[in-house]
């Protein structure tokens, strides 16, 4: 590590903060410069659609990734409200929006992503909100008044979280999703059906399988806009919150000539988070990573993935060995349920259920396991996070399981998991 004296981090989000901490933990004592375009020090984004959005008449929750004095104490040059406008891989130099030029030995692209926008719903309109930043959350929070009506465009995780928080505040909510069911790409149909019933029981109105036929936006935040759906329904509301996905911020990488994964649009990185340039790494929402055991590069938008890739990239830049990225894990809180996912869906899975999928229960608790030839590949847990942790080794190692026994609630999940591991380890 004696030949490396300067590391530049493009982006000042969670991945950037975790990478900085990991670099110092690995003994790197050289210069670190972090450049981010927001005015805020690195913060966690998951709370934006939940506790931050709900903080009406109450203090905002603390969402900073690190303590306020962390960067100064670690001798990190944190430059906020500034952008890196270009990276020159041949010269190993970056140009900033303020005209400064910074040399680097290694550069970490942690540029995240931007909310995908729809032409019919321009961000500049006072009737439209996109939620990606802390400032976005604060602006939306100021519009969530009890008794008002909000239309949420998109039935993915973010859209459902916004809808859930709005309902908890007494806001009338309509959700429009073009797919035939919510979360269609990431959960089995039975889970979508359960969640849709849960959403409807909350009082939110679901419009599934509907496209937008016409939009007439008001020119004022105080006047109602009209959104016409393909089935003829017309929704009137003063605000539409659009949550239709994330576009990875890859312009710096494209301009620098780095390889981009054509399927997912992310910066293509290897298992060490190294890009096609050996001196440039990337981590977080902007990446598509080649991983052992997966047939195609993965672009994962999750809190866990940002942390894992930041750790891996930091260790690689510091010249240290590191463990492979953890098995994909994701969580969301919505409609009075904690939902966790382990692994990823794939074709051919047969799902079994442990527990009751009664959407009307105050605190439902169940696990769905997706099996391929008797081996678990995908799991969803509702209010059962501890049980999911016990099952993790079975999914990570694709150990065979007995479907009848795992569904027997007389046997604890922990005991079942221990027995399955012992059976797999026993000599034949």
C-alpha cells in the first residue's frame, strides 16, 4: 500500500461513507477525498420513505451514516455541494464543477442513481414529487395533510412505502401500477395477492394493470390535477408521487470509457468491485457486479449491497483480501409489516408457506420459501426476521430440505435449520 497515497470517492452517500471507514479500518493512511453534489453529509436513504416522511410535528430521525465529526476525525476531505464532472483514466485525474483538478491513485465511483422520471409527470411541476433525496422527503412530507388525496404512480417497494406512510398520516391514497400485480418482478404471485389485500384493508385504493391515458396537471399546488387511467377511471389529486424505479448514475463512467452492462445499465465490476479500468472501482446502486454462482451480472438496489460493495472495494484498494459479498438480502416496512427477502426469484421455483397468510391479521407472521429441486433459493419473511436469519445458511449453501417438516410449526425454525445443516454435513 506504500505506492498508493490518494483515493478519490465520487459520490457522498452510504457506499462512500462505508468505504471510507473500511479504508481506515484496513490501515490505509493516505489522502481520501469525497465529493458529493448534495449539501448533506452521507445519510441512509431507506428511512426517507418511512420514518423521515412520517416525522410531522416531531424531530426527524437521525439518518447520518456516520457521526458529524467522523470525516474530520478521519482526516477525510469531504467536499459537499460539488460534482465531479469528468474522470481521465489515463492521467488518473478528475475535474470538479468548481474547476479544481484532483489526482488519484484509485477512484471509487459511488454515484448511486436518480429517480426515473416520466415525461407526463415533470419534476418541475408543483403537482409532482419524486422521492430520492432528503430534500425530496422533506418537500413531500410538507404536502401530506390528513384528508388530502395523493396518487402514487408505481407499485414497487418505494411506491408502496410512500403509500403506507401516507395512509398512517390520514392521507387518502390511490396507487397506480401498470403491471398485473404489485412487486411482480421480485415476489411470487401468492405474495403479491396477499400484499394487495393488505394494502386495500389499509384503505388505499389499488389500480392494478392500468396505464396512464391522460394527465392534466394544475399549475398550482393548491389545485387538483386529473389523471385518467386506461380503464376510464379519473383520479383527482393535488399531488402525484412518482416511484417508477431508479436510473443508475453512470455518465462519469461512460465518459471515461468504462464498460457498462447492457442488460442492467450499471457500471460493470468484478467480484472485487473493480471496473474495466484497474484504477477505478465502483460500489452501490450504480453497479452491475459479476458474482460467483449467478449467470449474469447483478444490479442490486439495496442497503446491504451498498455496504457490501463498499467494504469489498475498500479492501481491494487497500490491498487486503476480503470475503465475497453476502447472499442478497432486502427489507421493507409497510402496512404494519416488516418484510424481508433473502436471495432472488428465478424461474422454476415452487413456493411453500410456513404460517398463516391472513392479510387481515394485525401482525401476520409467515415465511415463503422458493424451492428448486428441493433446495431453497428464495425466501420471504413477514414479521419473521429471526427465523429468516436461521434459514440463511440453508439458502447460502442450497442445502436440501424437507418441505413438510419446515411447514410444521411444532418445530422451531432454528431447530429445523440446525437439523438440516447437520444432515447435510453427515457422511453418506
